[in-house]
C-alpha cells in the first residue's frame, strides 16, 4: 500500500522536522506508517528523504565548511608566504570532525544489524524513553563554553559515539551529541553546529545503504504518480528540515532541549500502550 497525497504531505513534513529536532525521525516515521496502514517505505523514498535533509544541513553548514577548507589550504602554504594569519580554530574544528567521524563510521557499519529493530514498536518506545533521559540530563548541569580549542580527543570521540548510537530507532543524532557535549562542558550552540556537520556524514552513509538497497531489490512498482508523491515528500522534508534547523538553533541558544525530553517520554508511553492494544 502506498501513501496518498495527504499522507505524503504529512509524512514529508514530519520526516524533515524530526530529522533535525532531537526527537528521533525513525520513531516518528514508523508511528506515522502504523497510523496510515503502510508496512514500510521503499529504499527510493528513503534515499530522497535522506537527500533532502542532507541538502538542508549542507546549506546551513556551508559557511563552516568553507572556513575549514580555507584554513586547511592556507596551512599547506609555507608560513613565510602566507598573506594572512592561519585560522587555527577552523583547523581545530576540522580535527574535531575527524575525531567524531571514527565512531560514526563504526556505527554505520552496524546499521544492517539494527535495521530489523526499526519496525518493533516496543524497541522504539524503549529507546525513545532513553532519548528523553539523555535530553533531560543537561538541565542539571551548569552552562559551559568549551569548543574545539579546549576539547580533548576523548571528549570529541564521546560526542561521535552519540552520533553512532543514533542508528538505533528512537535515539536522536542531534539530541544525543548536544547532550554529551553538555556533559563534557561544550557550549551548546557550538555542539549543535558540530552535530549538524557530523549528521551530514551519517546521512551520506545512509544514502549509500539506500542505493545498495535499490540496486539489489529494485524500485518496485514505480509509476509516475508514485514518483511525483515521492518528490513531494522530499520537497516537504527539505522545507521542514530548513525550518527545524532555525528552530533548533534558537532553542539551543535560549532554552536547551529539556522539553523535548519530556515530549519523548510522552511519545514513548503512547507507543508502549499502542503496542499493547494493537
């Protein structure tokens, strides 16, 4: 069974928004599919959604990539020939990104082993409840101002582990990385910006899995109408992701993600009851 036009609009909106907000996109997608009476989505639709969120995150983080690339290029120029001082912070940012990528890549290698868990409502409820706990912990910690210049490699690795853990259904990439950063004393907005960058690499890895799935299983009964609906979902996901990025940055600078933790507990309880009834 395929999504109808209204369901496609809702599915795209929720997918893009929850992929950015710290509430687990996978949990919300599966919950929506249960309500719509659809068993699962195709690899092609998954690829388009991942691509749309990737595009939104790249546009949002492009300035940081430009700074890091310029700093790396300048670092290769002999010191006496440099016409401007080296941007050491951007160099350290890039070093931190590489440290975070190691556990992220290890998590991607485990992705196939956890895919079966993504359709189990009880498992999703448990991990979503855990995600709420992770989001709420920073409320008890004092504010901090660390960034790549004062972070250790071990702390960067720990934040990367948060991204790796997000392959589990119910665990949010952004929420987990920012919360671990808060425990390590990292300034919240800086943690969020780094989480967006690392999530780009995670999405790139997931898109590789999507392409492999398409190559091995095909695209199924794909008609012109279905393709148009898929593109509509991707467009809605992109727009919702852009809005989610702005909202998340504002919340990170002002209030934090504690209320999202309470929200995750409520959704986890709802899914648990739904699992008992269905």
